[in-house]
């Protein structure tokens, strides 16, 4: 029986692949200051990047918490080890290889060439979210144990607990703004505390799936969009009160995340080969996309003039296509690469078992 949650899987894949359009927008958007900057720019691409930024990671961490608790309920052996390695191995493989090239060609940034490069997290680049996930995985097992033992109470108080988690997220953001805002090793503190609230919401959502799915119905999208626009207006209106403005602006990300999840759940909640391929390849796409964007822009797009929109879409399309092709023809074909890009410890144990059997059968 196929119990795969296609809608949530598809949503996660889209959110990861949107990183391409977000980061390309940082190159071609107006008034941007990123790793590489185009002399051609458009305000509309700034708007697109900012809009993606307002929901993408909130929705992604919610889904991550959702799937984390799903797998926890299966009571698999080596559950925590598998979760940690799923993030740790790809983070280290890409961080200590492709990210060196990415940082080298990021001409609009200066990087340390000594121990500070590693100590201050400069090697992480776009992989900071994996560092956060590792921490969440480790500290959330007790949360899952508590939730599993009180499913009925959690379900009855779902909306109140969700509100509390949003408050935790906002408190974390204020802590990052005013108390501690650094990256140490692989821990990105400015986001660690904030997004944990959304990871916790994801745990609650799987525990109360019926209420969660009732939240992400397409017919509720207009309501969420109106709420998002209203909160954005309030945040801009009180711009002189920086703390209040920041709280309201970040609060607005929650209804926008629900908007996007409602839409993606509706579109992708079906089984098809294309959706399955897209979902399976999205992790590879995310791991590769930012180094590819930087290197391709530096060697090709920096010196051509095709028009801002043409370059934006061509670069995005090439990066996605190359990443997808690499997943299909390399990651899926070679076990060692698959382990490096997925952190699949089950595959590691399977290979080790095959090798042991071969040695035992050929003394």
C-alpha cells in the first residue's frame, strides 16, 4: 500500500527548488547586495525574491517538523542517527567541496582564509538550514515523545499550541536581533531560534492532521492573503517602532506560508512519475543550485547582455536542468554519490553487508 504523502512531499520539493529563483533574484534585483551582482536589474525581481523570502523557510521548516514526527511515530531503529546523517553528510560534502569554489568566485564578498573560515560558518553558505535541522533533530525527540503520549490533548488544543509556537518563533527572532546573532561552526543562531517555532508547528500538524489539512484548503487562500497584506501594512505603518514593526512583519509570514502550502498541497496531492521525480531530486537541486548559480554567472552571464529578464530565467532554467540531470544520471546511478548527497545510512549499511558477505564467501 502506498502511504506517501504526495502533497506535502511536493510542497517540500517546490520550496527547496524555489531557492534557485530566490538567489537568482538577488543577482538581478534592484538595490541588492549579494555574492555577485548584475549591472542589469529590475525592481520586479526584487519583489519576487522578497515575496519568496517571506514564506519559503517558514513553510519548509513546518514541513520538516511534520515529516520528522511522522518518521518518529514509525519507531524505526537508529531513527535519530538516520535523521542527523541525512543532514550532516550532504552538508559536509558540499560545504567542504563545492562551497569553496562558490565562495572563491563570490567577488562581492570577502572570506577568511584561515581557521575563521570554518569557525564562523563561512563554509556553510546556503547549507545553514541543514545545521539548524541537525540541532532540531537532536533536541526534538523528547518533544515527540511528549506529543505522542498526549495526542488527544494536543488535538484539542491545536490552535492554542500553534499560537504558542508562533510566539516562540517571534521571541527567537528578537533574541537573534538584540542578544546574539552569529554563526558558529554550522549553527546559524540568527535563524536557529526563530525557525524552531515552525519546526514545532510541523510536529503539531502531523499530530493533528485533520485540523492541519483543514487549515490548508484552497478556499482559505483569499483569507490568508488578506491577513498577510494587512500585517504587512501594519508593519510598514509602524516602521518607526522597529521592534514592533519586526514582530508584525515576521508574524505576516505565517499566513503567507499557509497560503503557499494550501496551493501546493492542492496541486501536488497526487501520484505521478513527474511529481515523484521532482520530489526525489529536490534535495540534490538545493545542494547544487547556489554553487552552480555563482560559477555560471561568473564565467558566462557576467559578460553577456541578454536583458535582465532573459538572463534571470535562462540562468534559473540552466541551474535547475543541470541539477536535475546530475541527480538522474549520477546520484541515482552511483551508490557512493547517493550516500554523499542524501546521507542515506540504510544504503551505507546495505553496501557494508554486501561487502561482508563477499569477504565471508571468498576467504
